[in-house]
């Protein structure tokens, strides 16, 4: 029974601009051209996915998240359907996601799930696809299912990402802010915000796009990680995402010595960048308002999504 596994870092988004309309406001129909400008971090916690396939008389796809059946995982299922169409044969496919970041709080778990599904299933089915071709499929599925716009490309690269031009891998223009591997992200999670609702609100889209474009320009004018985080924090406030609870977490992280803090996009959560030796202090500060399980500490991932050995899952 063919089997393959992949890992993708989680992608914490720090700011974004929605790019799904033409200059005259018409929806972009070609999914690979839809996307987002923005920026954020890839971290060493994320999504491990094991895919198992066996021949069948009709296609059947089953998705599990952390061992529990997940019929709501539309994006992963859509990726599988796209790849099965390319194979020209019928298969029973089991997609087993092990997710070690909060879901729905701005950690890019749906994009990571889509990308690892695409990588592992392409390998199991022995489909002749390049890395970018696989990424395009995962990107198109995310856009189609409205679970995200531009997270797949950054997950293929890792580091501190800047998406300068939108679109699927191979179409988008992605840059990075140079960063050494001594830094750690400490994230504090209060709750989820629906990406779908943000994308559906015309007023929220206008605010996001106005401040998203300004934020990118300000970061490119001074591409340091300190300026990146300061600009992203301002974006969260100006675009109307910051709640009093988020503000409290930001203050706690700053007081504990963070290099910078920003809000997860989209989630009621924050991520603080710090040196490794200071991570415990920030985590302890977050414990004043959060339970242990809502605090995540992870190093930055510089490798991006990749195939891995089966036993990793």
C-alpha cells in the first residue's frame, strides 16, 4: 500500500493585503493569480501529514486531524481530488494530519495541511510534479475553499517572509528579511477569527488593503525585523483587528523584553520575536492571562515544506 509523509512549518501571518480583484474591482477568475501581499514567519512547529493510497473502484477520500475524522477539512480534500484527477485512476485515500499548532488562530494550518497533502499524495501516486507545481495545486485549493489567500508560497520557503507580489508559487514574488537561527517565536493564543468572514466583509477588506499596502511599503523602506514587527503591530491596530485582550498580550511581551510583537492574521493571538534565552520570560508573562496550552514556543523554520520519513507522523 503506497504511503508518503510530508511536513510543513506553520505560517504565522503578521500583515496582509487581499489581492483577489482586478484594478476595476472585478473578481480574478484564475485561481493561480489570486493571492495576497503580506509577511510573517515560518516556525518549526506545524503540520505532519501521512497519506496512504490503495486502488479502488471509485475515489474515496478520508481526512483525519490528530486521529479524529475531519469531514470539514475541505481544503485537504480538494487537493486530493485535484491530484486524483491527474492520476486517471481510482483510489481510496487516507490523509492523516498531525497538527501541533492552534487551528483557526492565524498559524496557516489549512495551507500547511493542503501543501503537505499535495506533496505526500503526489509522491504516493508517483505523479511527475515539481515543487512549484505541487504548490500551485495547494494554493488553488486554499483559494477555492476560501481558507486563505497567500500562505502556501511562504510555507515553501520559511524564515521571515515578505510576499511582494501575489499569486501561486511560481507567479508570486517572495522575499525574505535576513535572520539568524538564534531567534524564537513565543505565541499567545486567545481565540480564533474566521478568515472567511474577513474576506466576505467589504468594509474590512478596504481597511485591510489600505493599511496592508502601506505596511509593505514601510517595511521595504527599512527591511529589518525590528521595523517589520513595529509596522505589523501598527497594521493590526489601524485595520481594526486589535482587541483589548490582544493589546494586553502585546504589553506583557514588550515588558518581558521581546524584540517585537505583532498580532496573528487572522486570529485573536500574538507572536513575539525574542532571543532564545529570553523565551521563557515572555512565556511566563503570557501565563498571567493564558493557560499553558495556549502558549507556543518555537524556533523559526528556514527549510520550508518537505517530504519526510513515515515514522515522523
